């Protein structure tokens, strides 16, 4: 009895599907780089459909050469989860899940938090020219 109940609850939980960007909509992608005084850059990549935000990525990139940028840290909302890449993809398996996403409303909701995460990570680790 107890086990059947638990099994049902588990099943219900796994049936809630995670949010994926729909591929049948007209998607509009925009990129906004913000240059910081130290020479770093925070880049926002925003994908929207019908004026609703359906995906974002926010990246801290460091300038390592003329026109050459190296990602240090990023967070994004791909694959149904708000997650961070703690080395900015420089090392494999650097993704850490922060929160599951169930709709585009969640994507919108985590945007400010994502920007703060990237900004804080930069401020604590840049070490250059501030
Ligand atoms: Zn910097």
C-alpha cells in the first residue's frame, strides 16, 4: 500500500516535463555585449518568441588577445535547467544544475539571478585592473 503510493508519487513527479525551447516558433536572437573597464566583457545572448524570453545565456569573457576572448564562467537555461558552467566550458563536465525549468516564465524569472551570478563571479575572480 505504502509502496504503491510512493511509486505513484514518483511517477507523477517524473511526468512533469522540463522546459525546452520550442522549435516550431519564430525565434529571435539578440546578443548584447557589455564592456567592463578591466577589459572583460559580459555577454547576454537572448532568444525570444513572440516577445517572451525563451532562452538566455550570460557569459563572462576575458580578453586574452586582440579580438580573442576566453570564456571564464557562464550560465544559461538550456536543456530544461537553469545551470552554470563553472569554467566557461574550458573543462569538460563543468555544468552545475541550479534549478529545473518548467516554462518560459521560469526562464524570465531567473534572468536577473543569472546576471548577478555572472557579475559576482567576475568581481570576485577577475583580479585585473579594477
Ligand atoms: Zn574583469
